[in-house]
C-alpha cells in the first residue's frame, strides 16, 4: 500500500484525517455471471485489488476519522461485486460516492446515461445499500459531501442539495469521481496521454477540440453542470475537492485557495491521507 500525504489548512480546532481512496476496480465474478462478464475479471490492474481495499480500510480505522471512496469501487456490475461492495460499505468509517464503473455492465458496450445508470442501480437491488448519487456526513466539524458526476455531468437537484448542505454552516470537503476541469491538470493529462481525452468535467469547446467526436459529445458540459461548477468555484465554504477516475495522482487548484486532490488507483494500492487542520 502506498500512502501519499497532503493537508488543507482551514482553521479547525482539532485536525480531521481523511483517507482518500478511489478506483479500486474490484472485479469478482462467479457461476451466476456469463462468460463475457467473467472475462472482464482479468481486464487490468493488480490481482490484489480486494486485499488493498481491506488494507486501506484497516489503516483508516486505526489512523483516520474517515475513509472517503470516490467511486469505481467495482469494475462492472456482477452479483459478486455487488455483494462485496454492500459488505465492505457496512463499515461506518467508509464514506462512498459512485463512479461510472459501479454502474457499468460490460465496460463500454453501450452509451451510458441516466437510464443506463438506473437500470444497473435497480439490477443491483438498489445499488450498494448506501447513497450513490449524493451523500453527506459531518465528521469532526467538517462536512464531507459526495456528488456523483460519473458521466461528466451534474444535475440541478444535486446543486440544490449541495446548497442545503452548505447552509449547515460547516466547512465542506467535496468528493466527486470525475475531476473538475482546471488548466494545469488538463495540460498535464494531455502531455502524459496525448492520444486520450482528459476526462474532466466542464471542458469548454476550445479544450474539447482535440477529442474524438464521441468523447466530445460524452464530456461536453450542459447548463446544470456549468451552474454547479460556477457555484463550487464561488462558494467559500467549499475548502477542497477529492477526485479520482484518472488513475494517477495530481494536486492543483480549481481557483486560488480551492485545491483539488486527484488520487491514483486504489487497485494499485494508492491512497491519500488528507489532514484538514
């Protein structure tokens, strides 16, 4: 297990320690799944994905106030994956918000939208037994707010819920799966993987130009998404953003004073310990 350490200074009387884990991509199947789904279990990543997640949960239990998991806990929808997710998320020290793979049936076989997501959610018997689209929890004087942006979009009802959480008067740490667009992260991703889109929420048309038509349509922001991003940038109560999805680590600022911590793949044992002071 590899733990990166970061901090945010917001003036708390007592530090709050968060272990940020993302993109575990647990890939379990059994005889209840078809051959095509069973083949996905060896798609990529370490064979120790579940072991790393247990280690991360154990470390958080001993050293942190909360483990915040920002999605892709599972790699695709299967009976065994759903059972695993439901069991580990019974741990009260784990806070979860969903990623796109948590709803994925066969990984990229179809256009994924709200209808696709809800079909998977219902197939799982109501998801993983915890809130998946919007979640919040107050820990040690900090409000952890998770918002599902796994299809590169926010919805107006999520903005309404976020404003309601902000009105509680606590500093907010925002947890999302897909990172929010920021110029230096965009450039770093393009340099690192020049043939791929950057998978960031809120890219404008100029930054979408290098994308294929499919990826541009997939990741083009709509008006509710732009309203959410503008609110996140302008709301002083929001102190930091935790994100994943990219499978590498990067720290930058969405605006001056608002850091965004992208953490690498949990499937490789990577986690970030964030101390909020």
